[in-house]
């Protein structure tokens, strides 16, 4: 308790100072925010350039000729030394648009630094989300090993945090130094948010270090532990807030809003932040960060497992790797939905950018993306299947693995088939058409959406058989007590609300009559799914939960995969506006199946007899290499997607508003992109390995101390026994 | 009995991979010929063949290594043992055929030959900036004007586009067979239904010469119509073309 008081006293003063600083800045920025209400936007747009409110920005002319880069003006100045005129002097002191980086390509420098910063940031933002959840699970369940693992996650976090901050600083300097005009525009628009960002960074730093260093101090009583958990929650809030702010800057560059496009005049900061792509990117990154963190932690555990010297250590890191993979897969399942939403909003904000993305210059990068995502699903499933080997009783379910492999690889084949194939002249002549049937029917989004949903269902099925492996005879659902009934009923209500409310809302979408008829089958599909969700719940109450699950799986696959594959083609032909509703319907139907079947599974196998238990540590070495592969793949994927998101702007700093007139304003070739992304991946993995090694240096010292102490203070036999078991 | 079956796991995996190869190489071209009522088979492109085969081999290896027992069974086929005579024969066959197969691959890759290069074609090249903000003037007009523009557009389409793209806009015009790369079938949902009106305006106006190099303009016989057709006529052709093909253009969506 005394330690707790000391901690409060020592943090109290600094906390008070930060609050004061925050309030001062908040009130100073109020004057800005007053002018950024939506009403002002309409008025200001109407008034155009003569708008009284808003911040005056530099005038930009789309398509203007490239300005001479600094090195050219410097060269000219040197050549003309001795005959310096007033005009030359004026040129020298004029505004600088771009600067080179020690003669290097500025864009590559910014590309590498920002990607490295983003990767570390993804780890730092993703890991605390599940670290806090693991801590809560450990505390509520009374299992110390969860607490130990959550602390180990946080240890990695605190080591990576300083690197993230350093890279962030470097990125800021690079941007302001190398792209002064562009950053001038960004500062004019986003200056108030930059102060908030800095303050939130303080918040994150304090809560992160507070969370980590107070771990042992805040143990013992419930109040202390909950205070510690609250610190973790605050850490997540600050981190998420930081990410949302920076996302507004990045997405503004893709879909600028809140300004007068012709002049670049700011009229609404609110709209500049809440631009069309802001929320889709927020959601996509939030989920992707958790996925990224999970797989990186999994690889860390795999490396530790491979180097483990004792059974206990091996068991601990096997379990940690399992949790990392579980978190990664858990986040990977909704990620395609979030990605599809983002893609659709890109099309909505600019159909041209959408076409560049999926059919144009970036279409081949999406084939690479498809391969990487396929590898993630296969790797994660493979790890789960290998994990069944450590569970006695899993033999009952291993027969399903071959079917799952068939389904997942078939889906993967469709998933990566491009619409436009690389063909030789002879092949073109032999096919005699624009598209081979494989690419015609597998290469479009209707097919991709169908198979990705089937991969998700198959992965979920893998997880179900994994968790059932250790479960034997079940007790009837009617004997599960109130908890079971409430659980199933709650899941049913949630699923019905999701399905029925969306079906009702589809009746009121504003579309032309000839297009609206394409919405009716979606409404029908939602009601059919609602019926089968109810049936699954009903069968569970009648002690036939497994049958209910099977029926729900089958119906979901029929509707969301088979029917929507066919119907997607119809909609593409006649009513592309309905694609938006079709994809949401597809997601809602698959999600309802996942939620309902997961809850049913929890309750029908509750209190089931354990068959034999899980032997942690009994994993083949190749499973650990699968975990390392998953980490490498997700890092490559993040590098690739970062390139796509940023590159879609083509030769615009801010799409349609501020053109990139530098000599580097070209879209890199795939080979060049591959080399740079490869370099970034190697740098990140090298840095992260170094940072984790640093984080473990202290532990090694501690362990050695404990070992020496034990050896000196105990008889030889006991010391030997201690070291053997630890 | 179970042990006997598992001892042949490697052979089962190899057989599955061979079946996949036979399907892609021989069965699927015939199946597509029948399904699509073509006069010629539809051979699987070499790129897809390679990708699908890699996945087939990968799937087999994943299956063979999902448990320690399976992995041991898989590898055990290569070890000498006193198994049935068939196993001994298959072992010998494997030891001979594998190097032969590798040798055949090396030979077929390195033998000099003439073939046109495989092209990485971009389907929807980037729309030039000057076409990006254009709007079809007939889309926002009243129903009567729209109907008239569609009718006029259909006549223009039949006059200028039908010889290659066909009277039904299905890519089967009278000249279609004379091109190495056939004219596009606009009824296919993956073509004009996926782009906005002004994209077509660009393609009709500038034709193949206006395509960037990554879209292999040398693979397209589309002429440039900017010297023959007025802008309004091109917009009307677009109206008529969508109607003839029975598809709708990608529409700009309201942002939520």
C-alpha cells in the first residue's frame, strides 16, 4: 500500500502539469474549432475564395509545371557565382518545394522511414489491446500464468515504444525537411490536431510506462489490480486516439475534404479530419494492428521455444505462441470485411482511384496481397492442425483436416486468380477471347468475396475442432443452468438484431426502381438466415446443438458463398450500386453464423469431461517455423499495403488538390516496389529482433543472479534440482 | 491394415498432384469447350497452370505434415524395408522418374525456341486527368432525352462499333475473327460494367494509340475516333452501348 501511495505522489505532480498544459492548449484551439462547424463549410464553399472564415492556404494549381528542385537552383547559383543578380538572390530566398536527402531520392527515404514507423506503431498499438484482455482473463480466472504472459507482452511493448517514437521523430523531420511546401499545407490544415497529438503522446508514454513498471506494485488487492487494468485501458485509449489522429492526416491526402478544392482554402477542420476514408482506415488499421501484434508475438514465442532449454520454458512459450496465433487469427477473420469496406469507400470517393487500385496500375499488387493473405490463413490453420497433436482425444477430429485442406486450397486458388492473366501471344490466340473462363469467373470480386467467406468459415471450423479435441462426453444443454440459456438467448437476440435491422433498413435505401429490385433477394437472404439462426438456438435448447450448428454452417455456406457468388455477377452487370449492400449482407450472414455457432459450442461443451488434457510444449519444430512464417508474411503484407494506400494518389500529394511536382512523382515498377518493401521488411525484422534482445538482457541478468543465489544458499542437490526444472 | 495404407502416403500425394495436372492440362480445356459451346478447346494458361500446380504440391505437403505420424509415414516410403513387392517397384519407379522429371524440366526450359513473351497486361490503365472529371451530359437529362440519346447511340453503335464488337455488343462482330485478340465482349460483367462513363469516353476517343505502354497498345486494334466523331456522338454511343449490352456503368456513389 505504501508503494502505491509513493507511486501516486510521484506521478501526481507530473500528471497535474500535463493536465494544465492540455487544458491551455485545448482552450487555445477552441478558437480554431469554432470556425470548423459543418454549417460554415456550406457557407464557405458558396462564398468560394472570398470566404471570410477559414485559414488562407497557399494557392495550388493542378497540373502545374514541376518546380526546379533545390539541387538545380543550388547548382545554378554556384555556376553563376560572381555575377549574382538581384533576381538570383530572390530565387534563392524563395519558398522551397522539395529538398533532396544527401543526394538520394527523398521519396524512398520517407517511404522507408514511414513504413518502419508504422510497423513499430502497429505493434505498439496492437499488443496492449490483447495484453489487457489477457490480464483481465488471468485475474478473473485466478490463473497466474496469464498475468505472467500479459506482463511479458508489455515488456516487449515498452522496448518497442522508444523505437517507435524515435522513428516518428525522424519521419517528422524528414517530411518537414524534404517536403516543406506539402507539410506547410498539412500544417495549415491540421495544426490544432498536431498539438493534441503531442499531448496524447505524453498520455500514452505515461500510461505505458506506468502500466509496465507498476505491474508488481499493483498486485495484492482487487482495487490495486483494477487500477492497474484501468491504466492498461487508458493506454489503449491514448494509443487508439493517436492512431485516429494520424489516420486523419493520411486519409485527407487520399480523399481531401473540408477545403475549397480549387484554392486549397480550409473551411472545416471537422470535415478535413472526418474525410470519407477516415473511419474505414481507422477500423481497418485497428483490427490489422491486433493481427500484426498477435503474429509478431507468436514469432517471438516461437524463437524462444526453439531456444528453450527446459520443458517448463518450452511449455510456456508453446502456450504463448498459441495465444499469439489465436489473437492473430481472431483479428484476421474480420480483416477482409474491413478491407472490403475500405476498398468500397475508395471507389465511392473516387471511382478513378478505385479503378487504378483494382483494375489499373495497382491490380498486380493485389495479386501479391492475395497470395500473402492466403499464406496467412493456410499458416494459421496449419499451426492449429499441428497443435491438435498435443491434445489427447484430437484423433476423433483429424479426419476433417483433409477436407479443410481441400476447401482452403481451392478457395486460395480462386482468391489469387487474376481477372487479367499474363498471356503469351500464342495463348491469346488459342483462347481466342479477352478472358479465359478461369479468370472470367474467378477473377472478379463476386468470386473473391465468396471464397474469402468460405476460407473464414473453414478457419472457424478448424478452431472449433481444435477446442473440441480435449472435450469428451457433454452434459445435456438443459442441465447447463441459467448461464447457458442466457448465453444462447443473448447471442440469438444479437444476431437477429443485426440481420433483421439490416433487412428492414434495406427496404428504405434510396435507389431507382429498376436498381432497387436487386435489393429484394438480399432482404430475403437475411430473413432466411434469421430463421436458421433461430432454428440453431431452438435445437440447442432441445439438446441437439451440434445438429443446429451443422445446419447453420450449411445454410450460411449456401447463401453467403454459393448463392452470392452467382448473384454477385448479376449485380455487377445490372446494378453496381447494390454491390455495397450485397457485401454487407454477406458479412452479416457470415458473422451471425460465427457468433451463434461459437456461443453454442461454448455452452454445449461447458462442463464436458476432459479427454486427456493439453501437453504444452509437445509441438513439432515445424509448427514454430509456421509461426515465424506468419510473422514474416504479415510484415510483408503491411509493407505492401502501405505502398498501395500511399501510391494510389499517383502524382498527387493531396489527391486532386496539391500535385507532386518533384522528380520522384512516378509510380514505381513492381520490381522496384518489391526491392524497397523487401528492404523495409528486413530492416523491421532486424530492428525488432534487436529490440527484443535488448528487452531480454535484463531478464538474463536477473536469472543468473537468482541461480547464483540459489546455488550459494542451498545444498548442491537442491540447486541442481531447481535449475533442472526451471 | 492401417499401417499398410499409410506406408503409401507419398504415392497418394504424388497421384493427387498428377491428377490435378491431368485435369488442368487435358480435362478442363474440353470441359470449358463444352460448357461454353466453343469450336475449340480452351487451354489453361501457363501462368495459371504453374500457380495451381504449386498450390497442389503445397496442399499435398501440408496434408502429409499435419501430424508427426503422417510425416513419418510420408518419408518412410523412401526408406528400404521388407514391404510388399509393389512398394519396392514404386520406390524404384520414383527414384528413376524424379531425376528424369527434373531433367525434362531443365531441358524444356533451356532448349532454344521462339515464342512471344508473356505480357503482364494492365486491364484498366489509369484514366488521364483531362478525362477524370468529365460527366456524361445525357445521364442527367429527362427520361425522353435519355431515351432519344440511347436510340441515336444504338444507331451510331451499329454503324461504327458493330463490325468488331457485334450487333449485341458481345464481341462477335463480323470482323472479330480477324483479330488475334478478339474485341471485348461488353456483356461480360467484368468489362464496361466495372468502369464509369468517362472511362469509355477516353477509350473511344483515344483508342489503342492512347493506351499507356503497360496496357500493351500493340495488342489492341481499337481505333481512335477523335477525328471522326464529335464528343456528343461519343457520349450517345456510350448510352447505346450499355443499353445494347444490357449492363449499367459504374455509378458514382453517395458517400456515407
